[in-house]
C-alpha cells in the first residue's frame, strides 16, 4: 500500500514539472561573479572561447511597487509639490490609482493633500482672491478627484465669485452714478456762471447807458442854463444901454483944440458886443458871430467879444473853438467868473475832466457862492469818481 502511494506521488511530481513553465534565468551583474550553481549548470560547449566585443545590455528595471509610490507621494506632499513634475503628488497618486483602488497609505496621502488644499482654499476665500481659490480647486481635481473635503469648498468659492461680481457691479454702478452726478453739477455750475455773467453784463450795460444819459442830460442842462444866463445878461445889458440918456455932442466950435479924441473903436466895440449878445439870445448864431468878430476887429483886447465868440462856438458844438475863445477871454479878464465857468464847460465837453474841475475850483476861489461853479464841480467830481 505504501509503495503504491509513493508511485502515485512520484508520477504527480513528474506531471507538474512537465506542464510548469521553465523558471526565468537569473539576472547576473556584469561585474559580479556568476554563482556556482549557474556556472555548474552551464553547458561546457557554450563557454566563450574569447572575450565578447560588445558590452552586455542592462536588464530593464522593475516598475515601482505601490508601497514605493506611497512613500514618494508622501515625500512630495511634505514638499507641497502638488503638481507640475513627475514627482508631484498628483502624478504619483495617479500612478497609484493605475494599480487599482488606493490602499490605506494612498488614501491617507490623498486625504492629507485634500485637507492642505482645502485650508489653502479657505485662506484664498478669506482674502477674497477668487482666482487663487478657483486655481486651487483645479489642482484638487487632479490630486483628490471628488474628495469630500474639496467638494465642500466648491460652494464657498462659487459664493465668493458671486459676491465679488455683485460688488464689482455695485462699484461700477456707483462710479457711473458719481460720474453722472458730477457731470450734472458741472453743467449746472457752468449754466449758473454763464447766466450770472450775462446778468452782470446786462447790469453793466444799463449802468453805463444810464450814466451816459445822466451826463448828457447834465451837460445839456448846463448848456441851457448858460445860454439862458448869457441871454439874460445880454438882455440886461441891452436894457441898461437903452435906459442910458444920450450924450449931447459938443459943438465943434466949442471943442478945444487940445481935446483928446475918444478911444479908437471902444464905444463901437461895446455896441457890437451888445448886438452879438442879442443875436445869441435869439439863437441867430451867424449874426452873433459876425457881431463879435466885428467887435474884435474894432478892439482886439475886448474880453467880452472873445467870450461871445466862445459862446457861439459852444452852442454850435464847436468845443475846440469855444475853448480857444474862452481861454482868450480869461486871459484878458482873469477874475471874470462867468468866463472861467464857460472855459470849464469847454473842457468838460472835450472830456478833459481834470481841467474842467480845475477851472470851476478857480471860479469858486473867486466867488465861493457861485451856483453854477458849485453845480458843475459836483458833476465832474462824480464823473471822476470822487
């Protein structure tokens, strides 16, 4: 019986040896000495007769084991090298996943990587850096796809992006509103300034027109008063002359041989001045001018004739001629207040206001109660802004 069992065992061993694949040849280092068993079993006929001419090819390295990959992934995690190189956490975990579901070590690396990335995402969200948070989520998708730690951060990142978008929209709206408000305020200010300038210009124009009208009215009134005064003076002179009794002429025979002749042209000049004043009062200016010129021809030093010519020129608005004649009258009769006042009016009409004021002050120095000089001086003082 025992012998039969031994035969069966031996037959089974031979069968298994026959069907089993031959074992791979042992890998022998080129520089190391071959094991004795290999040397012993090598056929004698295959021993090389000479040294080989080519170096032996190296045997391909064995692929890394999952344990080695886990160790390298842990080292990459310690360096926080999540991606970007063959030795990154993402690539090493991908290599582990190629071997099948992650073992405990691989899962631990994946979990720790997800937690580190989650903490970084929380920091980016807290700093309101949506771009950085979104980039970290993308890294997490490669390191720990669909890991619960990272999935919980997706909502926070999306909420941050919505918040920043809303804030940006509010800021843009606020900036637009501020710009529109500033534009409205500037437009209103420009319009108000333009309206104010227009009002001020209109006021200035009305003021200038009123001042010009007042000056003209004052000058016209002064001219009328002077003409009236001159007419009254001429009328008075005419009345006085008419009231004087005629002087009887002495008989020629009775006139002593030694009697001096009357002043040449004196009496005729005075008569001509009276005629000129009468014509001036009647506004017959040509007749008045001819009478005064005739008086001056008879008596060139007659101040009244010079003043009469100045009055005629003034009434005809020939103010330069009037100034020349009145100046001659004042030169011949320097204390005649009427001549001085008339000379001041000539200066005023020629807009030589300082000279006009000087003449009227001179007149008041001679006659402090002269109404015309006072009135005209007040007008020219206002004109000069004093």
